[in-house]
C-alpha cells in the first residue's frame, strides 16, 4: 500500500536527470532518492513516495551489497538497491520489492 499524499514541506531543490540524486523507477513515475527518503513530483510540489507493502521478490538469487553493480539508495534505516526497474530491500533472509 502506498502512503497517501504526503507533501514534502519546503523542498526548494528541483529534481531532474542532472540533479545528482539517484532516479528510481516506481510504477508510472520516477522517484528521486534524497536525504534517506524518496521524492516524487506531484502537481507542482514534491511528495514523499513511500510504500508500506511487504512484497517478497521470488527467485532472487543475486545478493546485493557493496560493488554488486546496482545503485544503492539510502532509505530510512536501511539501504535499497535499484534492480530491474524497482528497489530491493533485504528482509528476514529474502529481498522485498519496493
């Protein structure tokens, strides 16, 4: 489940292809990893774009970590890895899709 519209207050930085923040494909839009959370553009402002879903990624044999080749994105208290158009997060011995 995606958290309802949660505007990121006083966000003056404009994200885009050259802004320096990791782009993360997320459904029908791009999120930008910034300060340990994800921002998405929405109606002229930036929203927090977080999910509370627990969706295990089945059959994922690749172990993410330093030098695995996938972009690491700080996300709250853990690190996600951008892989095949979504984020993977380690969770109790498997990888979740975010």
